[in-house]
C-alpha cells in the first residue's frame, strides 16, 4: 500500500457517517483498544491491488484468507446465503460515502463508531 498508513488519518469522513451502521461489529469486542498500526495492517491485507481502497471482492477474499479479519469485522467466515446479507450490512457500514470502495479513513471511522478505542502508536 502507498503512504496512507504512514500519514495522518483524515477524520473529516466521520461527519458523513451514521453511528448506528457500525453495530455489526462483534458486541464482545466493543470497548477494545485497537491501534492505528493494526488497522493499517488489516487494510493492507485487504487491499490486494494496492490502490488504497478495498472493494467488495477484495474484502470477501481477505475474509476467506484471513478469518481473523472476518471475526474482527463481524463477518461470517462462510459467506453463503444468509451470511451474504450480513456481509453487505458490514460493507455498507464500512463504505460510508457509498462510492463502492472503502478507504483507510472509512475503516478507522467504522471502528470508532463501533465503540473501539482507536489508539495512535
């Protein structure tokens, strides 16, 4: 991935976001601290073509390859039938501006809305 993880994250996207959309995250993880470095690593693992955005297909593939990412996002590891609806709910919550791709800022904002304590390190 490019410099998106090495620079400052832009919090301006949070103005576009509805707080209730992040409810798909595992409830038992709310209040958990997650570092910016961890979010950057998750983002890198999902952004297969290194264009600084994560598409639906990239996220599906990342969740299949890295079950821990699926668990962290509250996405079922097996994305069949009813699990697809849950995946879509999470993806739409991640894609706050509805441009069909998720930025690092959107990923960070999603975790903030979900009740995680995002720490800089």
